């Protein structure tokens, strides 16, 4: 029996660890425990995996703790039928924490918890994509569906967040689940759209560059075809192969001819 706990074996093995300041499930619980009382402690993380050896567990009272986070699942406990999680700090319960165990429960108390009645797509406690990333689960909607399916369990779930829903029963709230359920569909779609846009931009850029290069080459060829005609050297001042000034020779010839005539 754990330190500061009382273990009583009569018809059933009852373990009482209430009001002892435990911040986690104590070690050393008898494997034949059938009733476990852990109320009025300071447990913040309920790690159900530490209880997996208690195969005979039928009732567990975890009320009036500080529980906000869950690890493991109640599905392991095939004999469990009464669970009290009232008056904790629970804002959301992942669907996998309860799974398909509800059909064997007689009581599940969740009253006195500050449930967040939102389907915030970025909060993994509220929007769970562990089962199917393309069809995420809004945990509060899942819980509402189960409350409707098993109305006799005495749930007592009321909203505390957002402020507009404070005090309202979960059964009276209509949730917007689209943004949660399609979170990764939209992310993948956005990435795909971005890649297509990038390919189009790169393709267009390459095409424009190729056309620009072709245009420059064409202009270069046309300039070189025109240059020999426009920039040919004038006849005046040209020298012959021997290095003589042909224009000067012609002038000298003309002068000599005029002298002979005279």
C-alpha cells in the first residue's frame, strides 16, 4: 500500500489516498485494487498508464484535483464503470482518452470543470488530428456527441470559454468545426497552390529571359550587316597598296598636264 494511503480488503480492495497532497498517482498501488480514491489532491497530469496494472479497477475518484492534461486511455480498464473527474481544471478531453469505453460506464462526472467550448484549429487539445490528419476531430464536438449518445452518465459538462458561452450546457451549443476538421487539407492545399504559383513564376521568368536573349542576338546581327555600308572609309585620303596617297597623285598628274599644255 502506498505511503499515506489506506488499503482495506473486505469484499473488495479499497485504496484511499485522499487529501494527501499527491501531485501524481502514487506508486505501489495493489494490483487487485477495485476502488481507488484520490480526491482532494494536487494532481495536474493524469497519467492513466500508471494504472494499467490494475486490471480489476471498477471505480476511481479523482475529483477536486488540478487535472488538466491526460496521458493514456480509460479503454484499458475493462471492469471500470464509475469515474469522477469533477472539479478539476479540465478544458478539453481528447477523444482517445475515453475512446469506446463509455458503453460500459454507469457514471462519468465532469461537472465543475472550465471546458473550452471552442474548436481552435491550432490547439492540439481542442483539435486532435492524431487519428486522421485530413479529418481532424474537434474534441468538444466529439464530447457533445457522446453526451447525447449516453445521456444517463450524469456528465454535467458546461462551457467556461469563450466568454460568450460561459455557463451554457454543452448540449445547447452549436460548434463550428470546419476550420478544425479541414486544417491539414487547407495547409496541404495552400502548399500545393504555392508550388504551382512558384512553378508558373519561374517558367514565365525563363521564357522572358529566352525571348530577351533572342531579341538581343537578332539586333546584334542586324547592326553588323549595316555597319560595312554606313561606316565605309571615304575615297579622299585613302592610300594605295604602296602607301601613296592616290588623291594627291591625281592632283599632281593634273598639274603636270596643265604645265605641258602651257
